[in-house]
C-alpha cells in the first residue's frame, strides 16, 4: 500500500496496543502501524513477525532520522508473504 508518515516519536515508545512491546524511534504510517526498531535487532526477521508494524534494524531507523525522513514522506509497503 501507499502511505505517508503521519507521526513520529524520537525515542523509545511503549505500544498502546501491546503492553511491554517497545518501539525504537517509531514513524507512524497509520494511527496504529509504525516503522520502528525493536527491543533488539534480533527481533527483526525476514518474514512477517509482528502484529502489523514494520520492524527495521536500529541503524536503519537511525538513518531515517538522520536524513530527515519524517512527517509527510511517502512510504510504499509491498511484498508477497503468502506461502
């Protein structure tokens, strides 16, 4: 789908849907779906492993912040995970 970053939090943020699920520097593309780092990079998988969010490594989310990829930026999410 095609989205835009609508909200962002520069730091750690606990999920409002899943208590004790911590997101690192989330950038929201819907009211409840974000691109974010996880508690550790080990939680970033090459298959769907979250409840809808897009997990990326800490270095990658840091790069988005460093390069001012923020509110209003267009985001395309695609892939075929049906196996």
